[in-house]
C-alpha cells in the first residue's frame, strides 16, 4: 500500500514560470517531509524539508507547503529554470530524522526554455 | 567532502548467479541504508544500520538477500541466487545519527538476464 503518493507522473513548465509539484500521504503518523531531486544515472539529492509543526518552509527558489488536515504537501519552484528538469520525489518519515523514509513514485519535471 | 560511494555502477548477471554491491558512506555517518528502486517507482528501504547493527531489516528478503556492515563503516549487499525480478537500481545512503536527510550514492543498476 503506497503511503506517499505523487499522482502526476510528469509536468512541463515554461522557463521563468512557477512549477508546482504535489504529494499526498495517508499515514497521519508522518512527522517530517522531504523533497529529493534526481537526475538520470545519479542518486536522489536532498532539496528541502518541512516538519509537521510548520506549514511552510522556503529556501531560495524552492518553497514547500504542508497542509496536515488534507495530508497534502506541495513544492513550488519560482522561477523555474531548465536546470530544474529532473524527477522529484516526495518522502515522509514517521519521526524526525531520516529513519524509515517512505517515498512517492516521483514526478518528472521538464522546464522548457 | 566525499559523498556516498557505490560500486559497481552497473552489473549484468545471469539468473541464479550471485552478485554483491559495495557502499562506502560519508565519513562520520553512523546510519547507513540500502534502498531498492524499481523502474518508475520511488526508493524502498531494504535495511538500515546504526553503526554495525542492523536495526531495521524487515523489508529485506532474507531467503536470498544478505547484508553486512563490518566495523560500522563500509557495507556490502549480496543477492544469491539472483532472479529476473531483482533487476533494479540498488541505492546506498547515509546520514549522521538522528540526521534529517539521507545522502544517496549514485546507485548500482543491476540487470539479471
């Protein structure tokens, strides 16, 4: 049973516009959420995270929003750049820390120049 | 700082043959993970080590998979015998104890023919 879901397998956005990647989860015990970025033939790279005590975390062009009541989080990238083209994975943990990360299936973002 | 190093990067073997993967974590990282990533899926945890102790191996298919982390540093993951369904990317990751995010290696792409 997939506890973390990314229902959009792909997303195309024009350069300079906003990219919004969505993630839903089912386990109310999840306490910490992370986004990873993955280029072809490379391992996932940590991008940004958020604790369940917050509803927003911002790091440069990247912002993650958490809606606990809806069990939904989203990653906003503004402005999008061609170098952002990659697969983005949402992950969740039932406790603070990287233990037992549960990953979604990923969303492939293509930023069109 | 060197990242997580995995070898080999690619491996092609015939079914029923044994195969082993090696991982060197980031220096000082006590926690080491092995993840399995099937095509089109997110990474799934196989085993987690705290130093040399396997603290979560509930998802490791113990009939054919084994892992070890001698001296609490490098780790090897072995499959014997390999089956066609084992074709996937095997990712190693590490983090400081209680760390927020896991740092991934480039992975080993296994093809069983």
